[in-house]
């Protein structure tokens, strides 16, 4: 219908205008009938959030997305433009996208009264019918609704009481479209009050005079749960005027989290060709976020965004890429030791409680990585904690206990005083040579993963060392350039000896 250029032609075409909410409703019904997805790329909400949103839109409701950061609230709001008609007619020159068949502004009404059926019209795409504002404490009523423009009044020689001197804010300019306010609690209470009439009665008030302006807008708001933020809250009357409140959530399973990261991570083709990323490494990265959300050191009220794992995954790949470039390797993989490179992605994306601040961001991040390794290790190899319980309650003989411990040869190698220092910059070939030095390590991996190729076997061998360290069966220390594995008891003895030496030095100093 874009060939229609005048109001008369539009009338003759039989075009029937629809309200924005009816338009969204009809297009959603069509998608549901055809089995199309109403929201693409939104993982983990298929049986929870998306059905609730669809029910709200079918009910022609304004919506409040309530959830912690990084839960795709804004993304869902932005995708709602796909439920709009592709093109709609407007009066050209109108600040508020006047419907030619139902004008509401003084400008459009006067233009139609002067030109009648010859009034020109133009068509705007649905992508132009979306407005968004991040709520901040400095947002004013003028920004959202509008204000009197004295320059316009002077140029047009009109009084300030004339509607034509108003400079409309972003909400009226979103008429016949979707308008989103992100982080609604950050909006000052007096500004929230200014939205009451727009949501309920459809009129606006500017500088003392009232306009009956029946705006046609689908409002979408996003917010963190009120009780979880000290920055502000949603005033109760405004909350009452928003018909549907929908709770969002983080991925409920590792599989969902993996799919989100795979979809969002920015890994280019050059990196994919150089660096192989195993499923094990991907799961370790995702597990970090799950551990953070359950950690007593992390502020649960703030939440742990999916952006943490996306950034961490990108950093892990880049750590392996950097090592391969330095070593002139044509192919490599992300090793467990490369995960030391994801620490900067963790420290900036978790807010700590007092105890966490005392521990320090870096140490908390390292602890989360260790807990991730510990959790995932039990899914790949026999759980050392379960083995301890079984030995204590089951087979009594020393020989039987030894046979029941698949890690005995490995820990025994370290007990003999051996240690392993793996450099962060070592080549894959040299790392494999080092790993094969540990008695029983290769045999253990082949026992449980006989079909693994050489690189997979090497990764699993390194994973075993990290897993045993996470379960306190061997010692692990991370330095600036390498990781040191040694026996746990010897490390403790050395630590105690070091403490005694320090005490002796202090005594000598005092004397």
C-alpha cells in the first residue's frame, strides 16, 4: 500500500487503522497459528517467560519485566517490534506519528482541514516505531513528556497556552509504537507520577495546562526486584497501572547456559580455526556463573549476568590464541591452565558482600573457578569425597582401600617429592611431555575415556590434576607465569617450617 500518497487514496483503499495493542495482538495470533517463534534467540524462556509475555500481549497489557541484570529483559522488549505491521501511514511533519484517519495533534488536524483528501501521507517502517529510555535520576518530565518551547512560540507568534508551542518528549513521539523504560526504579518518584495519566487516562499535562491527547502506545518497563535494590523503587500507583508483571530468571541448566554463550560470544573464524574449545572447558566456564550465584561472598541481590560467562569464554579463547601465536603453533586448544585468563571477566561482573570484599575480588574469582573445577570434576571422574566415605564405611583392609582409590598412583608420585610446574606459555607438545611424567595419570584417563584422542587425553590429564587439587588431595599454587603441583602434606610442612623460621627471625630481631 506504499503507493498510496494522499488521504483520499487511503480512504478509497479500505484501510482500517488499528490500535498498537490490537495490531500486536493480531500479528501474534498469526504467528501462533503458523507455529512461528514470537521471540527468537531467547534461550531458556520457552516454557516460562515467553508464554507469559504472549498471554499479556493477547490481553493487550502494558508489561513490566522484573528480574536481575543480564536476563534478556531489554532484548525481549526490542523484539516486540517484529509483532508490528511492517508499514503504517502517518501525516508527514507530525511530531507524534498522527494516524491520517484519526489525527490527534493540532498540526495534523489543521493540515487535514486545509487540504482535505489531498492531504499528503507517508509510510513509516516498524523499526521507526520503537522508543527506549534508560531511567536515570536526571531524567525530567520534559524529556519524557515535553515542555513549552519559547523559541517556537516567538517564531509562530503564539501564546504559551497554545498547543502548537509544545515541544513533545520521547513518549508522545513514540505514539502508535512501543516505548520502553529501562531500570524504572531509577526514575525519581515525581517523574514516575507524571506517567499516571498517560497509562490510565491518555492525557498529558505540561506547564499548568492540560491536553487531552489519547496517545496509542504499548509500554514496556524493566526493573530489578524492588526489594533487591537500594537505588529506588516503583511507586505503588504506577505499578498498579501496569497490567502484567513478568518475572525473568537466569538459565536453569548448564545446557541452556551453553547455548546462550555459544550464541552470544564473539569468536571470529580466525580464532575458530586456530583454537579448539572442548565441551569440558565450556562447561567449566558456565559453572563459574552457577557457583557465583550460590556463593556466600557474592551479593545475590545484584545477580550474576550471563555477560560474565560470555566475556569469560571469549577471554579463555584469546588466552589460548595468544599462547599459540607466541609459540608459532598452527593449532592449539584451550587448556585448563588457560582459564586463569578469565579472572578479569569475573572480577568486574560480580558485586561482593562485606566478607567478599575482605577476601578481595581476585581471590573470590579464583575461588569460584576452583569450585567450578571441583563441581565438574565429579561429573567426569569418581568423586574423591564419595570415595573417602565409601572407604571409611566399607572395605576395612588397607589393600582393599588402596584398590578402591583410582588416584593412589598419582598422589603417590607427588608424595615421593615430585612436583610439576606448568608454564602458562608452554607449547602443547611440552605440556604433554610434562603430564606424562606423572605416574598413573595417563592410565587413569584411558581407563575412563579410552576413545579420547591425544589432545583430549592431554586436556583430561591436566583436568585430573586440577580436580585433585580442588579436592585437596594435592597442592596447587598459581604464580604469575606458571602453576605448581606438588604433594599436599609437603606443602603444609614447608609452610609450617616457613612460619617457624619467621618466628625465629622475629625473636632474633627482638634480641
